[in-house]
C-alpha cells in the first residue's frame, strides 16, 4: 500500500507519495495553489497516477486550507496535526516547530512526537510570506531576487507593524535613496521580529523546549535561518524536505 499526503496551502500546494512498508518518500510535487483549489487537487491526482500506481493502491489524506477541495481524499486532517507529525518525522520528537506560511505563521510545540501546544498569528499578513511578497513586488523583484538582495544588504529597521503601513515606509525609504538591498534585509528582519515574538510566547529557544525547527516556504533560505537563530539565541534546524512537512505528516497519519 502507498500513502499520499496533499497539503494545499494559501500560496503553494505540496504532495508526497510514501511507501507504507518503509515510510520513505518516493516522490514530491510542489506547485502554486492557484485560484481554484479543486483544479489544483485534480492536477495533483493526475501527478499521483502518473507515478505508475492504481488509485486503489494509494490512500490519500488531505490537509491545509484547501483540504475540503480534494474530493478524492480518503481522509482529511488539520494542518497543525499534520505539520507536527511531519516535523517529528524529519527533525525529531522534541521540537518547537516554526512554520512560516503564505497566510499565517504557526508555532507548534512537540513532545515525544505529539503536539502539546500551538499558536498562530493573528489575522494579519505581517510576519508571513505574504508580507515579503508584497515588499518584493514593491521593489520590483521576485522573491528569490529579493532574498539575494537582502543577503547583500545592511540591517535597517522597518518599524511599521502593518503590511500596508510598512509598504508606505518602504516607499519613503526608496525616496530617500536607501539601497534596495538594505530595504530587502530590513523587511526580512521585520518578519523575524514578529515570528520570534510569537515563538517566544511558547518558550522557543529556552532550555527544555527542544530544538527549533523551521518548516514552510523559507526553510531553504539561509538568511531567514541565520536571522531567526540570532534573534532566538538558539540554533534553528531544518531539512531538505521541511517544506513538505504537512504533506508528509498527512501521509503518515493516513497510514
């Protein structure tokens, strides 16, 4: 039997196929969620079937914001449960999971591989991927280009706590001739401040709370890991498959 996890988030959709006998990831798929989650789900189903297995051989578990739009799912689970399970599989049983998503940021406390506590940011895009996407658009670059610029920049403070006001602050900085590299680095620092404040409410970085483990779209961004580690005063670990933590957790829980 094979187990698939489908995690349709606000920005990106992730899917994995796992071998139930060995709990190994056989294939991964990453794509934009798009405007229609049902169409995205159908595209992911075609991808699963293209791997050479019959539909009856695959148990599908869906999670994420778009989980209700996966009509062929055998089961659905919340993203907190799935992200916790996937993070434990990838990083260990005792962790403080930091998941910076496109629409929200989640802090999940794991003990012995189980979710003991969690917190999510308020209904605001500050401290999420959407904030950086808006800032990148304002600077006229893609997100990869944005982080490349931020790597070369100097630390500056963007004080506005709201995405709309922060964008206005960036316009002012641009008018003053502040280098784009510095603005990009300041925007990343602004997200880190908000994420660390949220994580601190659950004791992240303090003795006995386990390692900090980064999942989500920025887990492959060295600058984000570096700045989070510095702000928390503790090392932040990740994994090459950390972006797929929700999908992996869904597949494992489906099993």
